[in-house]
C-alpha cells in the first residue's frame, strides 16, 4: 500500500519486506511534506504551499484524521499553521458525516452488544467473576464477546467528549481472533486476551471449554491468572518447542469430530447440538502467543489446516503476534503504541480502549473457583438414568447415535452410520459386556421410535439377558423396538444362520426398492418413499463365536452371509453388533481380515484382547465399569475412555422398557422369543397356523426369524 506523496523503495518479498516498504513510504511522505513546507517558507512560493496542503488533505481523507492525530510522528506536521485550513476542512467534513450517526448510533451499537453478549460475555467482570458459569452446552452461545469501549472523534470545544459504545468480537463457533501489538502495547494485548479467555470460561459450566496455551518465548508466564485451571485439565500449557504436536492434536480432534459427530449432513458441532439436544464435544480455545515473526512453512501449513476446519468443530484460535494468513474467518485487533486499538469489526475510524483487567489476585481466585466447580462436577457419579431421562427424539435417516457412558465432563456416544456401520465388542467374562449391550440397546430405544430402528437380539451363551425384552410371566411388557429375541441358542447354531439369511434377504429387498426409485442408500430411499416403512436394523449377537465354532456347512454358509451383510449392509441401514469374550481363536475367520475391517466401531472392555488395533493396548489397564470406545477401527488416536453406568439395577432397563411399552406397545407387535431351552407347545404352534380348511400335519417350528410352524 502506497500513501499519497510517497513511493515504495525496493524491498524483500514476504511479510517482513512488505512492512519495510510501508515504513519507507511513510518516511518519504514525512520527508516530502517537510521539504515542501520548508521550500514554501523559504521561497514564498504559493504553488509549493498549495501542493503540500493538497498532499496532506488527500492523505487525511484517505486514512482518516483521527488515525493521523494518533500518530506521534505526524504531530508536528498537523500542528503547522500553514496546514490549518486543510486540517480544519477534513475535520469539518468528518464531523458532518458522523454527526447524524453520533446522535443514535452509539446507543444502537450498545444495545446490539447487550443482546449478543449476555452474562459474562458482556458484563463488567465485577458482576460475574466471583461465580463459575452455569450455562450448558445446549444453551445460548454469545455471538459477541466484549473486549472494550469504542469511541469516534475526540473532545473539542463546544462539541463535548467522544461518544463511546461497547465493542465485542465473534469467537466460539464463528471466527478466530488475531491480535497484533507493538513492544509498548504488548502487555495491554496480553491483558485483553486473558480477560477474553476468562469471559469464555466464566460463561459456561466448567468443563465445556478447554484452553491450550503456547508461548513462543516462555515456558510459563502467559495468562498467569488462569493457571489454577491446570490442576483439573481445563488449561494446558505447551512447551515452546512443541507447537507442531499441539497443532497435530488439534487436527486429530477435528478429524475425529468430522467422522463421528458431523454425519448425516450436519455441518458443525453446533448444528449437531441443535439437532440432538446435547453437546457431545467441548469447545477448545488454542491461545498462541508469538513474537511477531512468521512461523516456519510446516507450522504455517498445519496452523492453516486447523484454522480452516476448526470453527465447525468447536476449535478456535486466539493468535497474539503470530503473523499468519489463513483461509478462514478471522477477526483482527490491532494495538497502537499508546495501548488503544482498532478492530476489523469497527473499522479504522473507531478507537477501541480495552476494558481494564480485574486485579490479578481476583482472576486467580476466579480460576480456583472454576477448577473447584469442575472437580465437583467430575466427582459427581453419573448414572444410567442420566443417559435415558429426557432423551431427545431423533430421526435415523443418517444413522444412529446414543450415549453409553461418561467421560469426566460429558457423555460418550456410539455411532452406527455410514462411517462406522458395524460394531465389535470384546471383553472376558465378568468385564461388563452384557451390561454394555443392555445400555446400548435401551439408550438407542429411548431416542428412536420403532419406526426408526428395530432390534434383532441373539444370545448364544446360556443366559437370558435379552429375554427381558420379550413378554414374560411376571412382566407382560416388551421392548417395542425388538422384533426377535433369541436366548440359550448355543446348541441351535442354525438359528443364528437363519438371522443372517434374513438380514441378507432384507438387504436385497431394500436394494431392489432403492434401485426402482433410482437411489442407492437408505437415506435416499426414505426421501424417495416417504410413505414406506424403512427403519434401520440393528442385529446384536452376543458370544457370536459359537456360530462359527465347528468346521461344517453351517459355519461355511454363515461366513459367506456375514461377509455379505457386513460389506453391503451399511448402505441399506443394516448394522451388526457382534460381542465376544475373544475373537482371536475363531478359526473360521483366519485369512479373512476383510470381514472385521467393516467393523469400524470397536469397544474394548477391561482386559479385552484382539478388539482394538494390534498395538493399541489401552484396554489392558482399564478398571472395572470402564471401556475404550473407538470409532477409528481401533487405532490408538481414536480411543475414548468411558465410565459405564449400571444398567442391571432394578428400575433401570425395566423402567425404560415400561415407559416405551406404554408409548408404543399398542402399535408395535410382540417380538418373537426363541428359547433354545424351551420347545414351543402344540397350542402355540396351532395358533400360529394360517387359516384355511386344508388339512395339515404339524411337525414343529421352523428355525427362522418369523418362527412359523412347520406343517
């Protein structure tokens, strides 16, 4: 950029060279004005004086008289009596332009900030700093966060003082923030960043915002008032030499959110929160404090990658003296040497005076209170009821999502969708596998109606865990979403084969319906046939290894069907959940790794082996009632450690089933119960015979999903 009256000298390329050329242009401009005025004074040449005055007027109109008055280097030039006329003319024109706006504009801007920055986002720190935030992740997210007061103009005789109004910047879910300072104003810039971060932390319930701090020049010392938060993990301070590792961690987080949360057309975590009624991911503020020099090429590339995708995933950058150009929304705050600033929100004509920071000891006490509140929240024992009470009602068009456990600050979801179509669950006897399956089934049922999801449940071991989902002698209710419940079938492997055959047939039926409507996926089929009934199907098979235990025709056919359903079922909304104590010894799967490659969702219970990726041993040290939930095919960076609730207690699963039966039982038929330890009675089979006068010889019950009598 060349200012009037100057020309750029040759300079180096890049950001440093550009600053040099701008500084040289300023020097030439100041020199030209001084020389012109000196010549005019010495020679009395009116033309030279007029030329100098015109140069000054043009420059003042281009960059603004307020900016010129704030430049100490121009004080002598503007005070020259020979320039009084052009300076007065520019000031008068500025006043006429702003006078009408100054009557109502500042008040309107103040009202906008009050509305967009509620609570700690916009109030004076004295009104919120002594109490931790209470707003949940589903609550209103401020559109602006206050940083100071803006003024237009200056005090002049007969005009009063400059009009001021609150100034804020967008941040969470909206934009990154880039702050630049001078050596004289660096402390003021750091104070602004610290107060801004404190506002964000003080607005939300502790745990919903995590802060990472990297300082190019100091191991410690940046944002010192917030250091109490390090004891509960809300603030992490990174080594100056480990910026690449921090940026890689942020990239991994963004990638995980894209594959797990942003599914089914959702474009941001905020959109997912609005759709599901829960926020599954905390916000992350990465505060990077540089020294004004550019980053290396590799670091710049990594930072640009985070900046592009970060806002949609709740990852925001706050950059102080880190010169970087990124293809992402970035708000600018530029400090002057006197500690005032301009912002990209308000433009160059508004002088921003940053809000004075609270006393350091008060910020430290606020950090202690937030840390204490976070510790209390983490120590609160979340229960099964927290997963299902008030669960939002969702559509399964794009997939299924439901929480099965808790981290320190939030619920941990499992997702069955295109990106993670099938689940593999492993854990030795007594590790809580059945408890996890009950939690998963009922958590999904609490969020999706029987028209959105159906369950086909098989348990090969000698147990009756799934039997409670069918009508019994004491409890006549059933889980309306369940279409089939099979228990004690370890000696009836053919029934497991029948289920796989049913799933393969249903998959082909859906594929033919989709082809007839010129679509390919279940989501598209449901849109093309809105009057049809196309729920997603979840087939849960506990101790599935029994199905493949023998070298016989059943195993051979079951392998073929399983491979077909695992490979093609995702597009037709058919999901497999296979659970086992140990998958490594199933001989039928040797040489067939492609089958389990389709099982992207892996859940490993304590001491589970061969469930996660080969070098991922996170499950070996898990305590009881915990699990590793991994949506990345078991690769280590996808690990989430979840604490599992107790779903077996009285009033847990049975209460959810009772409520769902009251809601849907009148329209949802009973599930078929196949009990390997119990033969059907003749009366039951006769009642199931089709009507008609044709004589039939009743032989028994077909081993099939519908359990039809063989006659």
